[in-house]
């Protein structure tokens, strides 16, 4: 291809960045699939084999779902931040080179110029699962693990006054 027939840099860059953005969006979907499978499989494994595990494995197993949830939440946040950064840059390309009224990135903004928050449901799901796995870890540890000196965590919790 001759020098005259090559596409302008901004067109090639725009296309490449859009592909990267779509890849990250796809990866977020894959994150959710792997996240739910890994958390619920770990809980199912722990509930199935809890009577056969030693105390160390019970404690570790109880906290694995919470730790996995924390990891995937951070991973999803990194991907979301990257997508928003790519979107802002693509918007500057659109502002510079696109016809007025055209450009996808410009159309996903509200009137005041702030990004539309379309991912609040996914953030809420991660928050709810994080809370649920934390409660599970605390409850499972308190009810299944024997602490040194025969410390009964449930008896201690029952003595705590109600607020």
C-alpha cells in the first residue's frame, strides 16, 4: 500500500482502542462467570467435607470465598477503570475528528458531562457477595472451629448486649 492510501493514525488508533475496550468488557463477563463458580464451589466443597477437615483447613476454607471475592472485585475494578480511561480518550478523538452529533463515546454522556453510571448493578452484586462471604466466614469459623482453651465463640457472642 502506498503512503497516500494508508489510513490516518487517529482512525487506526481509534479502531485498536475500541477493540481493546471490547476485549476488556468481554473479560469482565468472564470474571463474573469464574467468580461465581469459584466462590460457590468453594462453599459447597467446605460444606460437604467440613466434618473431615482439620481445624486449620476449616479456618482457611471458611475465608477462601471472601478472599476470592476481594480479588475478583479488585480485578473487575481495574478493568472498569481501564475501560473508562479508554472511553475518555476515544471521546477526545471523536471530539476532534467526528462530525458534530456523531461518536459513540460522546453519546454515552449525560447533559452535565459526567459519565453515565451503567454498572451500578454489577458493583452492587459484588458488594452483596462480599458481605455474604464475610458473614459466612465469621459464622462458619465461630460455629465449626474449636479455639484453644475451649473458647466458645458463640457463647461469647450471646453475651454481647443487643444494641
